[in-house]
């Protein structure tokens, strides 16, 4: 019997029991759909992470005091100073720009409107360059504002929307705590960050103003510094330079732990890529278990089919069919069942991943998860479905091919 004729016979045999065939492939459908959905969502998360990290700039680094655990809480020990920031910006060959950062937490008031920004930072003049962030309107503060501690500020899109609605904020006065500040600029909209937090809910001021007027501090320390390398490929070299310079300035001997930590966008990207990859593989593996369950279902039904069609097998053997023809026919039936379920499951998985992404974007305000359909994952899932059908259909097909023609013809 020719190969294509064998396929035709196998398909017709399956078509005689449509309900049973449909129920048989249900496990495969669920398995393929789950694998496709999990891998696609994992790929979406990975792409979102990479795009968000790109928004920081590929040459971005940040330096903080060493993280320590106190009373079960992980905190940063102050160790950086304004003079450290100046030294990094002026003495290192591979550094393009540097900005100190001092955090604050104060409500912002304008008339009868008040708002608590998620991020209130005192920064330097190069902060926007380092963050690859542009202004939508107005200007950023200058060196003279830093030296004088001027009460000027730049607002994120969310802050403008909450405090000014449709009014032009430039030149207007807001109060940070009880201190009046003049709005001189508005940042371009960025949307949600890696954690789903609104990046536009931000207030930026000169770091000297935050230190002196909001914190009332006369100390030289800063909470962190943001640094940009001259080129993305120089990030590692710049990181080494920063570490060597700060260790020397802080008098840290060889072999002793640094009192600061240097992180880069590349480092974060690699870490997040590893995390999302592991989670995607784990979820896909769990979902793949249902494929094995579907394979067991196929094997059970094919064994029943062999028993029901024993007389048919005997007749085919009596008219010249060989054992391998019978084996191939039942094996093809099993593979066709599995691939049919795989095709349906892949379609459902694609639809489910698109729906899940839409729900995530709807529930998480400001988030923008991309829809990523992993074609390699879908193809792999289909091949695995065919493999499952072949493996679990092999034993029933072998049993059918080993039937004795005389006994098969006598079977009732």
C-alpha cells in the first residue's frame, strides 16, 4: 500500500469516530495551548524588560552605598559624597556624564490640588542626558541653579496632569512641602517602568536645593550617582574605573569589601533576561506535562481502536497487507490525531497569549506589554506533538501489526 493511500485510510478511520477522536486530542490541545501561551507571555515579558532598560540608555550605570540588612530590612549605607561625584565626572576617561541623586518625599500642592509624586529627586544638570530623557516643553536647570540652590523644578507628565489639567505649567508656582518652586520644564511621557510603576509621576529639582531647603542638611553626602559611559561598549571599562577611583578615595585596602556598589544597565539586562528565561522554561515545562497526559490518552484510545478493528486488520492481512503496513497505518492515525490537536492548541495558545497581554495592559495602568508570538516555540510544540503521537502510538501500532490473520478473522 502506498504511503499517501495509507494516510487516506488512516484519516477515514479516524473520521468514523469524530467524537472519540476529538476527546482523545483534548489533552494535546490543552498542552500545546498552554506551552504556546506561557512561552509567548514569557517572551513578551523579556522584550518589555529589554525595551524598558533601553529607555535608561545602554551606557547607563548607577552607584549606591553598599546594601546592608538591618532588622530584616535591606538598606543602603551612606558613603558617597558630592566630591566623589565631581571626581567621577572629571577624572575618568570613559565617563561621559555624571549626576548625583538625592531622594525626597514631600507632597506637592498647587492651589486646591495636591499630589504625592512617586519619585521626588534632587539631581544634577546632566541627569536627562544620562537617562536618555527629553523635555516636552521648557528648559532644564543649569549650573547656576545648582550653585545657588534655586527653587526651580521640572515635572513629569503625570504630575502636570494631576496639578494643572489643561493649564500650561511653565512659569507657574507649586509648593513642595511648604517651599515654593517655579516650574521651568516638562518631561516627555515615558509610561510604565519594569515594575509597572508610572515613570512620569516624578518631580526633579537641583540636588543642592533638595539637600539645603527640603532636608535642611549641610553635609556633603548624596544618596547615589547616575553615570553614563561615552559609548555602550565602554560600560565595563567605566565600571572598573569608577570602582578603582572610589576605593582609592575611600581608603579601602586590597581585599576589603567596597562601601559602595556599581550596577549597569547591561548587568540588569542580563540578570532580568536570565530570570525571565528561567520562569518561561519552568512554566512551559509545567504546561508540557499535559502533553504527556494527552499522549497517554492517545495510546489508550488507539489500543481500544486496535481491539475494535481486529477483524478489519485480519481482512487487510488476508488480501496481502503486510505487518509494516498495519503498523504504519495505526502510527499515522496516532500522529494525525496528535498533530490535529497541536494545530488547534497552537491557534488557541496564540489567541490566549494575545488576550492575556491585553488584560495585563488593561489591569496595569500605563503598562505597554508587547504582543510577542513565539513562532519557534509554536513550531517546536507542533513537532513535540507529532513526537508524542508517534511515541504513544507505537505500542498500539505494534500490537496491531503482530496480530495473527487467522485469529483476527475469527475475532467477534
